[in-house]
């Protein structure tokens, strides 16, 4: 394992982000070898966007957005966000606005046992505000999430555990921001 990879994994670990269950350091090293130039230039954001052969993120608590193009995408995305945030989602109800063919509307979802969120959506909105609203709704009160683009243009959200060391979280966020300054 290279020093750059070891240091990137250590920085994530300081912020409470570990490898996903079943992922070994060798798996990460293999995935990095598929993106060597990107990893050398942007190690933290590249690492956050790496996946297993089955498409699952290598880092626990991470969601790589595939974009939401319609109501059929909502339920799988909500469950994926909930798992990454360490909670569950249930009672999902999508209510499209009449006459919009599902392009706009609202949804209601229960996170955990008690938290219910009502969220408006517009799948034609280029700002992707709906995805950010979903992340905000699923985020536990005492936790933090960081959403940023990977070097290949995908959006990734990393849920940082509520018991993470604040200094480690700040160090990770600062290092990611430094990568953006280089771009």
C-alpha cells in the first residue's frame, strides 16, 4: 500500500469513516490502480468515489449519486441514503403533482421510528436540490454529512458518525477543500 493511500485512509478513519463491511485494504488498492492519475492528484475525493465490482462504495457511510430522473429512482435512493446514515426508511409515499407526468410533486418518508419528512421534488431541477433535501432529512440530529463531486464528475455524500472526533472531521473537510483548490 502506498503512503498516499495509507494517509488518505487514515484521514478518513480520523473522521470516523472506515472501509465498508467486507472491504479489505487490498480491495481499495486494486480500485486505486484503476484510477492512478486521478488518485495521485485528488486522493480523498477519488477514494470516496471508488466502488466494489458490484457497484457498492468502498467506504462505509458513503453514497455515490446516480442522479434521480424520476419517481422510480426515489425509493432505492432513499433506502441507500438511510443505510449510509445508519438509520432505516419506511412508509415512503410519492405523490406526483397532477399534469406533470411525475416531474414534480412531493414525498413523505419515515426515518427510524419517529422522524417523518415531507419533501418537494422537481426532477427537472438542474440544481439537484431534491437530493440535498433527502440528505438533510435522513441526517441524524447529531451527525454531519459532506457532499462533494468526485474527479470524474459524480456526486458523493459521506455521512460522518456523530461520535467522530471533531478535529478529525475538520481535518478531513479541510483536506477535501484543499483538493478543490488544486482543481
